[in-house]
C-alpha cells in the first residue's frame, strides 16, 4: 500500500490530489474473466480459496485503476459460520433452508471465531495486503440486512416476516440484533488485524424501515458495532440504499464515512451529513448502460458537488448491476479516468 492514499485521505477528510474512486461490486459477473472463473467454481468456492479470492479481488484494481480494493466475499459467508446453512441461487440470491423464526433459533446461532471458522477470509486478506498497491476494504453485512435474509429465508420485496418478528417479538429481535452485532464486531476486528485498511457495513435493505423503526430497532445495534470498532482507527463506511431520510441518523452511529445511494442529489446528501463526515457515492449504477455523454454529465455534477465537501469518495449508488449485455469494463475504466482527471483539475484550480 502506498504511504499516502487518496482513498484513505478522503475517508479521513484530509487533502487529496484527486477524488478517489472504487465501485461496489467492482468484481463480478460483468467481467468476462470473472464469468470464466465461475464456469469452474461457485461464488462460495472463490471466497474459500485464497488464491482465487486474491485474483478476483485484484482484477478490477488492475483493470479499472480504482483507488481501493474490496475483499471478494459475500455478506452471507459469516451467516454460514453462525450455523445457518445457505445457498446462493443463480438469479435469485441468498436462500436459507431453515430461516430464523423463534427464540430457540436465535439461541442456536453461534458467535464464531473468525480464525477458526473463516480462516480463508483472513488468509486472503493477508495475501492481498502483500499483493495490492491500494488499500483493501474489508466488509460485513449489517445486522438488519443479514436478519432480512435469515428471517425471510430468501430475498424479499417487503420484508414482512422480518418486520413482523421485530414488532411482535421485540425480545427475540433484540437478541438476534445483539448476536449479529457481536459476530460483526469480531469478524471486522479480525479483518482489520489481518490487513484491511478500512471497513464497510452494507445495510443494503435498511431503507425499507421508517425512521421511527430504524431508531427503535436498528440504530442502537449500529452504535454498538461502530463504538466497538472505533479504537481500530480505520475508516468505517456505512452504506444503505433508500436511506436519504436516515443519513442524519447514520452520522450518529459512529460511522466515519456515509454511503449514499443515487436517489438524493449528492450536494443535498452532503448538507444532511455535515462537515464532520466523509461521503461516498452516488452515481446510479444503471447509468453505466447509458451513452458516454450522459454518464459524463452526471459524473461531472457528482464530482463538482463532492469536491465542495470535506472528504469525498466517488462510487456508485449501489453495486454494478448484472444485466445482459453486461456493463463494459471500458466504461468503468473511462469513468474512473474521468473522475480522476476532472477532480484533479478542479482541485488545482481550488488551490489557485
Ligand atoms: O466487488 C465487490 O463488491 C465484492 C464482492 C461482494 C459480493 N457480494 C460478491 C457477489 C460484495 C461486497 C457482496 C455484498 C453483498 N451480498 C450484499 C451487499 C451489497 C449489495 O449489493 O447490496 C448483498 C445484499 C449480498 C447478497 C447477495 N449475494 C445477492 C443479493 C447476490 C446476487 C444474486 C444474483 O444472482 O443476482 C449475491 C451473489 C453475489 N455476491 C455475486 C457476487 C459477485 C453475483 C453472483 C455470482 O457470481 O454467483
């Protein structure tokens, strides 16, 4: 890793020479090389074989020129270590055989030891640390998003079973959130000890909650997690989709970088988040299918807004979308170069 990193500096709201860029799901099915590896290995096998994990994690860094790598894994990997069998079904997503419904189900969940249960994750991180010239982001699913899969048993539109459990059995819900918080804390601490330079909590589906429910049923858990990680002194990114109305609450969780989806103009997101937190986002991932002039216009506006904020990381508002025909690697390459060049130009002008 370089001594100074624009990505880490932006997260820490320190000076940068250009706006750093990385993309959620920068490794994945849009890449022909990834699809080729997937002909032979399942997603989970790639996560479990450090040499493959390193190769897949590095590929977008080498191809796109991004400023950070994100560990190739899935938010479901630690769910398996907690004792819940799952499968990632093609075109469906995570599916769990025996979803969580009762207090006994929650009691059976194990807060695992990452060194014992997920040694391959830590080994991959150690190898990546030696092999990358950009910082590595470690990650975990956040408790609400993990619980949504654990309770529903599969991807859901309305999260009816999850919300029912939350409202009708708050004691069970609290126990579940608490266990997931404990597991997340040990998991992320182990990732940082192995070499992750920053962590991101993916709370992809928490935007399905009202503000009232977020504050009552999720917020204390997030405070617990970020509070328990604060001494690690690494940037802690908190991302959710459809969370424009929760951004202010996110700043009170203890996270240091706030992830923003594309539905809110970046300048407004920065205003809500305030000067004490870095912001990450927020190009609509579907724009990657638009003509280049449209992409450039939208990226330009995001860079202009982001550069006004102290601490800005360019990203998509959610992961690279899988579609046929897929996003072209060349589009992401061009976007990365554009954000680097345009932001460097603006920063030079700003310094006079
Ligand atoms: O490059 C990266 O961002 C790192 C890799 C990564 C994956 N999953 C690999 C993956 C990351 C950070 C995740 C996180 C993840 N997994 C989230 C949070 C981020 C988000 O997208 O909201 C969620 C909700 C999951 C659960 C999950 N896993 C889903 C919804 C899917 C897609 C199902 C489908 O077929 O569309 C997966 C599978 C998955 N995880 C893929 C990848 C590259 C694609 C499928 C494959 O290769 O088999």
